[in-house]
C-alpha cells in the first residue's frame, strides 16, 4: 500500500505538470503511468506566446522552454503570414517548437525525487469523501486523499465511476504532421510560415511551418473524415497533394520534399458529465478536449493544472475530507471556465471561417485577409506594436 496525499493517474503533459508543481510545493504525490519514458505521440508540437505565459505561472517555464526551438531566434525571427501565395505580414515570432513526447519528458525531468513514480496502469478506483484507493496492474494499491485523473482519452476508469463522455463534434478536425525541406536550397527563406486556405472547398484551416531544432516541421489542419481518399493520397504523394491543395504555396516555398513519415491524428470534441464527485478531479483532455487547429489545447492544460495546483489543492488539503463541494470549486473556477468556453467558441468559429459557404462567411474571410494585410503594411512602417494577431 502506497499512502500519499494526491495520486495522479496519467503521466502526459497534464499529469507530469501537476506532479512537478505539487512535488515542489511539498505535497506528498504519486504519479501513475505505464511508461517510464513517455513514447512518441502526435499532439501539441509548439507553444505560442500565450501558452508560454501560462506555463510561467506554474513555475516550470525556465526549465521547460529551453528544450524548445524559439522561432523568434531563427533567421529574422519573424513568422510569415500568407494567403493566395501572397505574403501579407511578418509578425514577430513567439512560437516554441517541440515534439509532444520531448515536451512531456522535459516536464518529467522537473519532477522532484520526493514524488513517487509508479510504472503501472491504474485498473480500478474507489472514491468517497475521505480516502481514495487506486488498484494497479502490478498488484499494488495507492491510498490518497485526492485522485487527479489526467489520463487523456482513456475511458475505462471514468466508466467505473459513472462519468460520461459526450461527443459534441466527432472528427472535428484532423492534424497532418510531417517534416518539410526545400528541394533546391539549403533552407527556406522564412523562419516560420502560416499559410491560410485558398478556397473553402479545400476544407483546410491552415498550414503552419515552424522550426524544431534543425528541422522544419509542418502541421496541416484540415476538416475531413478519416475515410476521405485525400488522406490516402497525402500519404502516397504528399508534395503533389500539398500543391494541389495550395497552388500558390510554391511562390513562397519553392519546390519541396516531405521528409520522413506522415502522421495523422483526428480530434473529437467532447465534454464530460457526472464528474462532480467526491475525491476525484479531472484535468486536461480527461475533462474535455479542444480543437488542435485553434492551438488552445496546451493552454487549456496549463490553465487547468495551474489553477488546480496553485489555488485549489492547497486549500482542499488544509481541511478534512474531500467532498464533492470541494471538487466543484475547481470546475466552477472562473479562470478555468473562461478558458474552456473560449476554447470551444474558437473551435467552431475557425471551422466555419475556414469551410462554411454563404455570403457572410465569404465576406468575413476576405475581411480577415484585408485586415491582416493592413496590419502587415502598418508593421513595416512601425505603426503597430509587435503583437500576434488572433486566429
């Protein structure tokens, strides 16, 4: 029997960040995950300026961000914004490129030795107002005052407690990730590039190119179904598919070649019901998902964990019991609620802005294009501050 104050189930980004924060705060904590080293996984591959600022609230940014590649320090330090083959802005770079498994393993390295890491799976839970128990695949049991469920998309443990997942938008978006290199040059002319779709019928949100170490990483965000033949064609002949989707992209990139494997990951949007229970709190994707296309997922994770570990858990542990009334304080936290609501609103708006037909959406797309071009022109003359425009 492992006795602790907080048992964290799931050692991805949310769970590892929580373990680092609680361990550094002197809270007796156990982290449960079957992987001593987090394996490759297609999820977040960069942090923007806003996400980095939330990370700083956790107290871990100074150790995590140096492991990423800051696009503001590459070449001219700008991110090119383009559409229809036309460069419309060069905004100051604020992105930190890092593969998800590298991000998680870097975060795990910040966890103090006092935190118990248990390399096993949690197979069952029992919860109440007082002590919680976690049965593990290795035969051990953890007793804790609080369980933090941070196991992402897994549903088995949630089902045991009657916590229901409600899918609100199946396959809301798909991320297509790969490495890209110029065919006839040593490097691209830009340090990073965001290219917006040329036609709504292409069912595309944008293509973003950003550096990770010496590699130019590409994340293509599309709105399709997993049985769409386009995905098969993309695997078979990616260069042709990219230029077919974005005919004018060649003006900025020149001839290109896709290097290495193409990874594809769909994202469902879902929310949770029946989660206001004693002794257990859900964070990150275990509670609700966000659309990768709007880039809100990592900020949402950091917001959840920061509020939970900086505000709520210290207050909960200072008094007896762990009833549902305590747990509800986290779900009702105004900062968390605002983050969740903004994430959902942006997910549906970006999808409509990208692919919906009708005069209104066409007008909004052109307005966005004109506004961005105006910002880019003003930036050239120093008339606007160095700020990142929102999606």
